[in-house]
């Protein structure tokens, strides 16, 4: 679902994660991951769970937005504009 803002304001896309793991569980998986790519993926998911946008989380993790979408397994259509 995409919400469209008809004003001239910048649209911020917010990803909604399905409640599978809690925020502390995501953080634990990110911190305990042995492989760097796995750690980045869990860190990105943890940051999104903390209400960061994928763009913000990707910048923190050190990757671009498209890679952030790929690591999170989200499709652009899954991201809700707010």
C-alpha cells in the first residue's frame, strides 16, 4: 500500500516490519552475527525496528538505499510513504 501526499512536501517512506522478532532479539542477532554481511542485515533490520527509515538505516550501516532494500528483503512496494 502506498499513501500519496498531494502537497509539495517531501515524502518519507517508512518500512513496517512484521512482528517476528523483538527489537532486543534483532539487536542480539546483529551483535552476535559471525559474518559481516549477516551482521549488516540484522543491524539494518534492528534500525528499521527502531523507527529509522531504510535510507537512514542504510547510511548508518554504510550501504546505499537499494542495497538496504535488498538486505532487508523488502520491495519498494512494501514501503509505505507517509
